[in-house]
């Protein structure tokens, strides 16, 4: 088992990464002094519940915890105010108090939703992330929690750090191929913003990662989390540096919103967004090799690298104007300056972005 600590002073917390470690969940909870007399509410989705809920519930019950469960529909549409209200209702009916803990069992959607329930219930209670997707290596770390609005993704939310994060590699072995590729998009993103050597390793081990080789997966997820944890430790509330983690997200989030949160998986949208960011960087004078390599690495994962032809450019531009990174009437982008390095570019001209979007429809 590998362990990483997100260093945030009094709010620091451990991340455990290994295979078969969910059997130790009671031990991990006790180490973090999760309160036993108060109810615990596990929030999960229908798909994850079928695979992992019984085991997690049994381990926690055996350790002396009183466990309640709320199951939500799978998919991005569960990150809504309507579902949030429903889950908080379940917490109230279950008698959760200020000493209770919310447990997110699932991927990024469940983690974001459950974390926001924890942040808002009684003005904030503790929560734990049990990640069951590759995508969650990114979303489960750093304390960003929230739900979507039809106009913009993640626009309603808070910073609320977990007590601990558990990443059992065994839970990934039944993921559909599409979810694997989508999750690996964000793992690659961590390297593209911070660590060229990791990108090189990723390139050499792409086949093993797609085949869900346990050793390769554990190393890749460890490195991805290590990079994100370092960034979050330096800038918890995204005042400056942490924004580099948004490579590909300005375009990607807009694509998710415009397509109704049900056409593109998050990592697929971010893949297109990263190609768009590299193309935009090329237009602004950065070396062409960045664009070429970014597109090649994502294509090797069989991820989309072009804008779906039926999506409307005007709607995408409008969605980007609602993004949190749109400031003072100017578009803000995270742009690559080399493989493993990015910069935050403010004042990007909207017309140039539009031209890049048009070119993204023509990608081969």
C-alpha cells in the first residue's frame, strides 16, 4: 500500500492507494477518529452499489459503525440541486448529527455530490472519499465539491476537505473500457501540467494501463495523486497556482454543459479541451510539438480529439462565459508551454477561441 498526505496544516489528510485495502476500512476510520455513536451515511450510485456496497457496509458494521445508505442514479445528472435536496432529506430522516460522517462510495459524480452534502449539512460535517473509478483520482483529492447548474458545470459548490481518501485498485478492474479511457485522460493531464518524466512513463505503459495491469495502474494513480496533492498543498482554494489543474477544462466543461451532461464523459470532454488548449497555445506562438504530442498521447488512449460536428459553436462560447475561469470580461485559459509545463493566460481574445473551436471540428 502507498500513502500520500495532503499537507494542509490542521486539515491535512491521508490518501491510501493499494489493492484489496477496502478490507481495512474500519482500521482507517478508527485512525481518523470517525465517531462511532453517530450514524454514517454512505452515498453511492446504482452501479457501484451492485459491486461494492455490501462489502463496504459489512466491514464498517463489523468495526462498530452504524451505517445508513442512500443510492442515487448514475451519471452527471445526479449532480443537481434536486438530488442534493433528496440526499439531505435522507440524512435528516436517518438522524445524522454534527458528529456524523458522509461516505462517498463511487466516482467523481458521487464524490462531488456527497462532499457538497457534507459541506452544507448542518453547515458542515466530516466526509470520507472511497474512490471506485480512475477519474476519481483527481476529483477525490483537494476538497472541491459541488453540483451543476444547467448553464454551467460545478458552479454551485464549496471547498470542503475529506478526512481521508481510500483508493482500492481492485475496484477498478470491472470498469467499462470507455470509463477507463476517460479516467486515464485526467491521469495524463496531471503529467502534462507538471511532470514530463511521468508523461514519458505514461506513453511507454499506455497498453498496460488500458489492459488494467494492477502494477501500472497503482503507479499511475499514485503519481497522478502525488502531483495533485502537491499543487493543492501549495494553493488550497485556487487563488493562483491550483488553476493549472484546469488544463482542458475551460472548453471541456462547456462541452459537457452544451451536450446536456449525458453525451460526453468528463475525461472525453477534457481530452477535446486539452487538444483545444494546445491548439490555442500554438496560435499564440508556442511550439507545434506540444500540440502534436498532446493529440498523439490522447489518440493512443482512443479518446476523442475533435469537437463533435453537431455541437453549436455559439452555444459553446456562451457556456464558456459562464465558467468560473471567465473573469472581468476576459477569457482565462491554462495553456501548455511544454510537455510537463503550463501557464495561466489571461485576456485571451474570444474571436481566437472561436477560430480554434471551428478548427477543432475539423480535426482528423
